[in-house]
């Protein structure tokens, strides 16, 4: 699930909830490590991020977030007795968005 929010006149954000992934070379984990390393820097690492909505194996909509950077990452509660996976709740700020609609 995700939601778009406005956090200022020129800054826009999206909040994504995803499952934590173990692979250290996963593109998101790499981006997160780069962002942590740049914590005291003026500029955070940015990406063009594609969010794709799929229905019955067909792409129905695609959002391209340009100059996106990680504004905040938090986690769901961890319960070692539970079989549920830990979620990452990620706030991503971006400069602009392109929306591509599937052709009918």
C-alpha cells in the first residue's frame, strides 16, 4: 500500500509499506545504505523510482518519481514468537511525478 502526501509547497512525498528484504545487494537496500552514509551531507542520493500497479499480470498504471530520496524509514514491531514478516515503512520525497496509464 502507498499514499501520496504533500509536505510543503515544493516537496512531495509518498509513504510505501514493504517487507524487509535480506539481500544486501537489493537495489533498495543499497540505496538505504548510501542514504545512511550521506546523513551529514547536503545532498542525499536520489533515484528515479518506478511504482507499478499490476492487475491480473497486466500493468495498469506506473508512477515515475523523479529525484526521489529517502526521507524516513521505520519498521513494524518485531515479535520473535510471530511468523509475520517485519515491514519497512518508507517515506520517499521527490521533485516530480509522471503517471503512465495503461492503454485500453
